[in-house]
């Protein structure tokens, strides 16, 4: 099953994708994580990606598509994937359709996460992530704090703030979402594969609760 996680930054795509990946036994492919790994390792791709990510801009389509295409050809992707943060533009969505069609596959479901805008910035600036690339657990200082300050509950590694999780960059990332990415809601609705979930503390519906609902829904399709 090929699943897309769609939603503005801060909606919880990564957290929910992680839970779904564990439950369904298919890999979570996060383009953001792939870029961050390359930035950390100082590769050419990392340098290029950083010049966009640090400004809150999207990495160019051709670069991003190539990474996903290569990743989809890895053996562990043969039973389906959870794409977390891809596609983010209509060009990427069209190309993904073509790549999957060439393998006799399709997007089976696009999970569209919706969070009230006023919650998004707060969630992003309070986000802390595990520095251990193998763990990558995500915390929120207010909604889901770690048991020991600054340390990951799961592996004990140091928690860090993502470089692009600051108020200035977030505004630009949200703008990019509303201009370049949000047309994908209609795109996948027309394809008949859109499933929308609200993620909001105001209705007590955060990551784990939403992931459970999604898993229930997946049993029906
Ligand atoms: P994320 O971890 O998904 O929030 O991604 C972090 C940053 O990586 C984004 O703000 C973009 O700059 C870049 N990025 C991630 N995925 C994509 C994509 N599909 N297309 C273009 N840029 C991306």
C-alpha cells in the first residue's frame, strides 16, 4: 500500500507516519529527513538542500524527485511506502504518479492532516527532535515533553531544535505550503484517494489518537 502524508508543517505528519510505519511494516520515507541527513554529512546534496531549507523554501522539484525515485527502487519499498513530506508540488505529484504507474502501482491513500493555523506555529517552535538519526523521536515541550529535560525517552540521546523550526522560517514554510502544496488536496480528492483528519489539541486529537483512527480507516479500504 502506498500512502502519502499531506499537511502543513507542524500538523504531525512525521509522528503519525512513524506510528503507521511500525504498525503496517512498510517504510516511512521522509524527504526532509533525507535532506537533513545529507546536510549533517556535508554532501553536495546537503549543501544544495540547506541553501533552500534554511530560508524556508522548497528544494527544487528535479532534485527532490530524483531522491524519491531512487528510494522507491530500494528493495524495502516493494510492498509499499509511507511518503512523509512528498509530494509537495503538483509537478512532484504528477511525477510520482508516473513512477508508480511504471511499477504497476498507484497512490492508494493520501492522508490530509488539518490543524488550525494558530496552533501550527506554536507546535513548530516547541518541537524538539532526537539527535539520533536511527531514532528521530519527536517531542513537543508543551504537548508531549520528554520525561527528562533535553533527553530522548526512547534512546537517551540529546534532543535538538531543527534549524528551520524558528518563527521567521516557519512563516515562509507555511506560505510555501499554502501556495505550492495545498493544491494537492484537490488533486488527490479528484483522484478519489483523499482522507482528511483534523489534528488539534482543541478537540484532544493529537498524533496517537489520529494514527489509531487512520489505521481503522485503512482496514476498510
Ligand atoms: P520536513 O521535514 O518535511 O518539514 O521538510 C523540511 C524541509 O525540507 C522543507 O521545509 C523543504 O525545504 C524541504 N523539503 C522536504 N520535502 C520536500 C519536497 N517534497 N519538496 C521540496 N522541498 C522539500
